[in-house]
C-alpha cells in the first residue's frame, strides 16, 4: 500500500507545482481572464453568475489542452518503451521523472530557476498556434471562451512545458493526461478566485516559507521515487 501511494505521488507533486506556481500563471493568463471580465456589460461584471460560466469555459478549454498535450507526451513515452523493449529505457524514464520532480521542487522553493528556460523552446510553436485564437476575440460568449482556452493552453510557459516533458515518463497516454490534469487543477484557484480571495491566495502562495515547504515536499517526493527506481522496488 505504501508503494502504491508513492506511485501516485507525482500527481500530488504536479498539483502543488500548479498551485504554488499560480503567480506565474496569473502573469501568463491574467490578461485573458481580464478580457473575459471586460467582455461582459458593465452591470454584469461584478456578478459571479455572469462571469463564472465564462471563466469555467475558458479554464475547461485550457486544461483540456494540457491533457491532450500530456496524452501525446505519455503516448510517445509508451511508444518508445514498446519499440525499445528495453528495461534499461524504463529505468531511464523512472530516473528522469524523479529528477524532474526534484528540479520542479527546487524551482518552487526558489532555489534553482533553471526550468524557466524551457519556456523559450515553445516560442516557435506558439507563433503558429496563436493566430488561430484571434478569431475568438472579442470574448463575448462561452462558445468563444472554450476554444480560446484550449488554444491558450499551448502558450509558452516554463511550468506547463516542464510538466509536459515530465509526462514523457508517465509511460501511457492515460497517465500523461492525468499528470497534466493534476497540474491544471492546481492552477485553477489562482485563475478562478477574484477580489479579496484572489489577493489572499496570491499573498499566501508567494510567502517564502510556504514556497520552501511546498518545494521541499516535491523534492522529497522526487527523492523517494529516485530511491525506488534505483532500488528496484
């Protein structure tokens, strides 16, 4: 049972990366959330009942994009395992997943910011994807918010791309999608909450002690997975 829980710890780690990286998410997606707000008439902007369906549609599309990307990455990893047929490659993927979890934990803790450089790798892809989203602007309906969120999920983001690379080691389409789902759910509170609640959460997640504790937790999970891989458990 202990190892079964440990085998699923990557989902907890991915959720924490999304949650504690929320300030970064606000910087990347905050403009779209603001556009969703100002697309509504003045008398509806302050009503949660009017704004919430738009926000939910956008974030559903965004997380669906993450899951598709995770499924593709997990499927690629599975294909490499199937065609390679080598236990050595499986061992490499396990080590890779553990080390990447450690790297993301160090990023959360503010100790090492190297994963942010991965963001540059997606800029070329984004040049081709971004124009497809312009047809859904202005954002004046749920029907536009959903596909725009899906497209915006491919925005060059160091955190998103880091977890996506991590998904390669998931070993299956389903697990790759679930890993990105866990990350996406972690980003939700920062993008759904508004007003005082959003300000409090942003302040909480920026607190150095909170970041250190969460980062060290993710590092610890990564080290446990590394120990399991090396020990052959």
